[in-house]
C-alpha cells in the first residue's frame, strides 16, 4: 500500500510496517509474500513459517 512507511522487503532487522491511523481504521491491508531462497542452498528438507500480527494502538 502506498500509505505504508515501509515498501521494501521485510527482514529480521526491518520487520514493522506502520500505517496512518485514518487508513488503518478502514481495515484494508494488502500483502504479498514470496520466499527468498539463497543461492547456496544444499539438498535437504527445509521448513519455515510466516506469522502476521496486527497491533492497534
């Protein structure tokens, strides 16, 4: 969303997206998630999780 204060990738260091109160009050958020696979991955089984938490203040 254009209203978000972060438009790049979400990482462990950059993991918060803030919205203006008037926009957030309407409750319409859109996200697209895509895994980033490192180039040096070895054969094996990998697993992970994506957690989405909405906090209103």
